[in-house]
């Protein structure tokens, strides 16, 4: 009961951090602030949204504070202005508070409608008739100084203000109050008399509000920075949005003192709070009605019929002997009984329906994910594609009759076609009943430091140095406070510089606040009725799909059932590979490939798993080598063991697999642990041991597994007693029972879900099978899916080179937008580089270019190319990058001419397009007559190194050659080990190697001692490798870290098992090293025209140790050899430059 005695007060206009980039109070902290201030209630009125409604309500309930559900809505200017431009003017804030269930429903509808009608510009807003239509059950506040009434009065327009107030009063009879603000602004003092007069004239109550944005006065500067971050401004700028230092969560006494002359304005906050007696509440999940129920049947009967027929089809396809079928039928009957008892038949029916539809449309669907792969019913309904009984997977791990919770199938679809499945669901259930789920991006420590540094106007380099000392770990984010505590240099910077201290203090205050909204990657909800009747809705203006305003946690608590539609790239890779194979005449059903293919396991045993799903990391490849995998069960174990914690068991697993004896803790559990050689790997093994030794049901065993995983002491002791009593009753010694329980409890720290491991191991096996049996198609598909990821594409290129698969350069006459497989003149399968993999050309533009080429056949010349393509498809940068990548080499080999003539090509394309338009010739047609040649610049082609540099710029790596090719003689003189021989040299005992390569990438991080270290990836054409640089070497090598820099590295090599570790002892530029080697050159020269240019080049390089010999051809055809006096800095760059000098016919290193 809210009592107005004692001078209390209720904040009715309050913003949380769900007022994105505006509010600086976390929603669940509002109740704490109210309770600490002795306030009986508090309202949440975020800007246009109800994002935090359920979280706020739960937080208030937990603190004994009454929640008031509200929203700061925005009213279109058309409510008070009939000018045409009114629609485009910023809308006015008003505050709506829900009084009862009807009011909460209307509040949800108003917030939802403002977003659903929003075009992405400005604030989501409402027209006045919409507000009036949904007025029932809502108490309205006029929004204060900057609300529509306050704005009109500030503009001196009293008559429109009165008219609007009268209209609102009619729509909200006895449910409207004039909101007053006192933040010390001149405009507030100026308009308050008029507001009081209007309230008196219309007999409306007045109410005091503080339009709260932050918790305490100490947060004002941080909040000001937050507003600057949102608008891309700095604190020093004057002309920007800001709020006063008074917009904090003031205590009741402060508000009473502020409105001491109008005590009724504070009393009315309590009176309004008493009338707002509704909150957002959690509700039990409600499944939608599936439209695919059989005629005259219930959902349960439909599922039972489908599953029974589906199981027989599965067993027939597997040629299962009759004597084994009964066990499957019994398991299905048991599962269906549990599903029906728990009321989940509809859930299975819904999931089966959209998965079966996807498969009928040829959309790749994953074999399963998570514990759902343990269900025979799911397998029979084709929800999953892995026989759970064959691999000992348990239904109770997925659905436990002793622990009622919603089932949760996570479904993987081909990432390119996932949206088709979601659109099918929208058609079946209605677009108004299907939505994606909102997520919120937070200001994390590193980003907060960068953003605050910018708004403080600090130098970028200084802020970058500070931010770089904060660890970045998305899986386990480090808070700013933790980063400062663990990094002495941050402490030193803070203590030595007031500006840095200020930066860190503000960033710490802002850390964790929400900054933006986006869409959950997978979650989709389906409502039993239109979603607007269940939860508030949001919409991204770029999509037609509804989005819930509640995030994942709260949307499920609001009674909606979530379905996960995940896009898995690997499924798309498999599909692309199968498409390529089909085009070559190979029809393959990936679901029926044998799981015992020797070629596949041999490949994995060699560690040749680059590009294979889950197995491509160096550590996992090493694990597969150690295991010598030769059965599918090994792959399941590898997926489960290769994680922090269980990884320590890999050596024991391998040794026992290869013959080392092992013993079970008890003979009864030997069969359970036999598959994993006595090592507990799976959660399911804990459940089976509990059942076998202690008489648990599998449902009870699942509860035991969960208790062990959560490590709740009270639950653990209860379970220990149950387990020990059950084991003793089965003839087990109490001490042995305790020993086994403790062993299981320890294992539960890292046990893995076998159902998930098995399903994902199957996807891994399928990709491995494709690579082992059809490597060209598999690599081409993998490259297509990574065509915009330079580093991954470079890795695929190196893998193709290692496998001896030629990768042909991009060619406007031969390439597709994607990577293709074609046959070389020698009859060897090869991969043709994709046009869309060239940087900054655009995939759609390349698809259109290929369509233009295919319409009339290959281009005969660059002029014909320009004549036939639509100039709207290509710009200057696209033509230049295609030329740099060598895509025009089949038409013109001088790339410098093409880059210099890009404008010429573009103008010809535009002229041809105008001609086509005037003669009504087809878009990609053109006259049959051959176009006139283009007048491209008459320039020499680039030297080889420059050509390779441009090629790398356009593609991200080198295609036609490698820069190190020009250093061949230097590398031999220096005794450099090629990357392909590093492993062998290390195995042979070499501790110190000289290596060379171009920098592909580098990453730095701080060490525990506060120094810096780096990992640098180098490429030498034969492959790539990673070198670790500790602080001393790193400090000398920093200027060499730019991508493409050629370096010489002396490294210490160490084998850690099969893993190669390279630690740099020295790191220097290769150009400098080449000069120090003192190699010489011999050049052949005809005539003397090039002599001045050669002299200039030698002077540019300077004196050194290399000899230069000129072989000049005389007019009589004789050769005269002249050794130039002194020595010169002879480098590959010099050799390349001399090669293109007029008259030079040959250059050799000597």
C-alpha cells in the first residue's frame, strides 16, 4: 500500500540503459535505487521501448518495490501542427503509464506500432489518433518541458497548447497530468506559469518529475560522454545535445524541497503510483498450434503416426535385421510416451514440419546439434540424421520426465538458404505470429576506452596504447577494473596523467551499458496468437521480419517458445562441393556415405585436416595424429576431449588405444567405459554408471549429472547419499561407491554431451570424406565460402599447392563470380580463381559481368569488354583491381596500361551504353561489328616486384608468383630453410633455423610481466608458418610488421609433441640482408640509350659489396664485358628495376 505520509515521492519519468545510448542506469538497478531512497514504487519509462519491462518488474518484485510499467512515447508534430513539414520535425516526448492489464496491453501496442511504422530516420513516433485509439488503461503525463505542451508554450503558441491538452484530456479522462520539470533551465522557469494556468483552467492535476537519466550527480560527466558517443561528438563541442547535472535519481527529500511551493505535485506522484497496479509477469510457455495435424487426429496421434512410419523407413534404409528392430520400436514407444506425457507432441510436430519442408526444397540441414541427437523419435521424424542407438546416445539427456523443461532443438541449415525456412514458417503460422529475437550490444571495456578517449579529444595514438593493454576475449570478457588490476602499465598511466585517470574513470562508469540493438543470430519465436498480444515488438527498418522487444532470456519467460534456426557455413560448403561434383557427373548422397572410409581416416591420421570442420586447427590435427583415428567413435572422442580440462586425458586415451592396459574402477562399469578406454569422456557415461551401479533411472541420473555440473554443495551431498545407498544395495563396498562418486564428480567439471559431439563429428567426417575423395571440388567450395576472408583464402591456396592442385588466375573470360573447377590443357583438374574474390569489386557486379560475358561468349579484346558490359556494373576502382589481379591478362598483358587507362575503358563503356540505349539494343548486346581499339596509355609494364605488390593489394596475397622468388639466389647464399622443410629439419634435431617470408599478419598482446609479445605469420610461397617474437626482438622488429614486408628471421625451433614452436632470435628486412650478402649482377645491354637510367638506379641504391658487370653489344655484333669499378648495393629490387630499362636484354645474379 503506497502512503503519501512522511514526504515520500515516486519517480515517474525514468530512463534505464535500455534507452540506448541515453540512459545510464541498468534496469534491474532501478529498484535498488528506489529502495535505498525509501520510495515505495518507481516507473520505467524508456525512450519508445519496453525492452527492459520484464527484467525491471522482476527486479522490483525481488526488492519489495512496486514497478510501474511505462514508456516515453514520441508524439508526431502533426498532433499540434498542420503545416506540411510537421511530419518531418522531431516528435515530442510524452509519458504513458500502464494502470491495469488493459493498459499494459495498450502500452505494448503503442510502443510496437511506433517501431513498426518507423522508417529508420529520427525517433519512432505515433500519430495522435493512434494514441487515442489505445488510451484505455493508460495514465498520461504531458512529457514536461520538452513535451508537446511545454514546447508549444516555449514557442509562444498557447492556443494550440490548450487545444492539444483538451484533446488529450478527452482521450484520457481523469488519466492525464501536467508534468513539471525543474532542472534549472531558463525555459522551465519561463513556461511554468503558463503550464500551471492551463492545468488549473482544465482542472488537471500537476505532477513533479525529474526525467532521470543517471543514478547520482557523480555520473553526470559520464552520461554527457555517453551522449557524445552516440552522436559522434566531443565534450568540447558546444552545439550538441546535453542534459543538466540535475537529471539524476534524486531522493524524495530533494524533490520535495525542489517543489516546496507545489507540494501537491509531489503528492500526486504517489497518487498516480497507487493507480498503476500492473506489472509484466512471467508466464508458462505456450506452444503454437501446428497446422499440419492429421485429419481427425490430435497432435500426439499425428506425431505417433509419423514417427512409427518414419522409424520403419529408417530401418529399411539401413537394412536392419528384424531381430534388431524390436529394440528400436520399444525405444520409440517409450520416447513417445514421455513426449505425450510432458505435452510436447506439438513441439516435435512443428520442428519436424519445417525440417521436412527444407529437405524437400533441397536445403541442406545438419544431422543434429545438442542433446536432441539422442532421440530416436527425432531420428524417425527426420529432425536428426544420426542413429542414436548405434552410438549409445540417451534420450533422457534431451528430455527428462523427472525435470520438466521445454525441449530445445538447435537446427543447422545451409547459411545461404536459412531465411527460406524462416519465411516458410512465417507463411504457415502468419507473419504476425513469427519473430526474431532482439539482442543488445554493450559497451565493453576496450570499446568504452576508445569511445571515451575520442569524446575527450585525446590523441588517437595515446588512446590506442591504453586500449591495447586491455585483453580482448569475447568468450570471457575482461572488465576494465580487472584489466587495470592485472596491468601495471595501466596503473602507471592512470597515476601519472590526470587525463588518463579521467578517461578510465568515465569508461568504467559506462562499461556494461547498452549501446545498440540487433537481431539474435538464430532465435525465432512462434506465437499461439498474434505476437503483439503477447510481447512488445520491434522492427529493423531494413527488414520486414518482426523482432521481439524482449531479449532471449525474457522472451521465453513471457510464454513464447524459441526455435533456433542456425546458419552453418560447413553445410553450405558441402552443398557447393556436391553441386560441383554433380556438374561433373558424380551423384553423391552425403547422408549415405560409409563411415569407415579408409582413405578418409588415413588422411586424418596424417593430420591433413586443413579446411575440415572442427579439425583444422593445428592442435586438433596433432590430436588426430596421436590417436591414429580409424573409426567414427574416435572422432566423437576427439571432439569431446580437445577442450580445456579433458585435453589432459588425450595422451592416456591414445596410449590405451594403442595397447596400454587399463582397468575399470569396477567390473560393472567396464562395458560403459570400454569405448573410451576407461576414461570418462561423456556426460552420458555418468548417467549410465549411476544407473548401473546405484539403480538410478536415466531421468534421475540426468538430475545427478546436472547437480555435479553445478557443484551446489547441498545438492551434491543429497546425491552422494542416494548414490552410495543405491550402490551398497547393489553389492558395492561403501568406500568403492564413494570413490566412484568422487571420480564422476571430478569428471563432471568437463564432461561433454555425447549427442552433440556425435552429430558434429558426423559433419566433420562428411567434410573430411569430401576432401579425401574429391579434394578439388571440396577446396573450390571452401574457397567460395571464404572468398571475402583473405587469410582463410590464403590458407586454402597453400593447401591446394601442397596437394598439387593448380589454382589458375582470375580471368574475365574464364572465371566465374565463385571458384570453379576446370581441366588444364594437360588434363589435370584445377581451380579457377573467382572474380568476386578480388578485393573491392563486389560479388553482385561480378555475377552480372559473368552473365554479360556468357550471353555472347568470351571477350575478344579489352575494347570489346568495354563495349559489352553495362557501365553501371563497374567503376574505376573495380577495373583497376581486376587489372592488378591479372583478370585481363588474357586480353592485355600490360597491367600498368590497363590501370592507367581505367577511365578510358569506363568512358568507352558509357559511350557504348548510350549508343545501345539510343538504338534500343539489348543491355548486354551491342552491334555485331568489332569495336574500335582502345587508346590506352603507352606505358611500360610494372617491374615484377611492383606487379606482385599490386597483385597482393588486389587479392590479399600473391597469385602469379611470390616476392621471395626474386630473392632465390640470396636465400641460397643465406642458407634459408623453406617452410616446407621446417618440420623435417626440427625433427632431425635442428635447433636454430634461418627462415624468410613476407608478413601475412601479426598480433600483439601483453605478457604477465607487462612486456609485449607478438605472433607473426610469414609466407614464403611454399606455405606459411607462425613465429613468436618476445619483447626484445619485437622492439627491434616493429617497423617490419606491415603486411607484405619481406623479412629474414633467425628462429629457435622446438617440437612440442607434433606441434612446431618457432621463437624468433633475430628479425630483419630481407632487402637489407640481401645487400649485406654482397651478390652481384651481370646485365646485357644493346645500345647506350639506357645508360643514364642504369647510372641513376645504381646511385639510388648506393655503394655496397656487390659487383656489377655490363655486357655491351658493339655495332659489329661483338660483346664487350665491363666490370664497373667499386661495389654497389645489389638487391632484387635493383635487378627488377634494371630489367625494364630500354636496351637491357637480360639480367643475371652472380
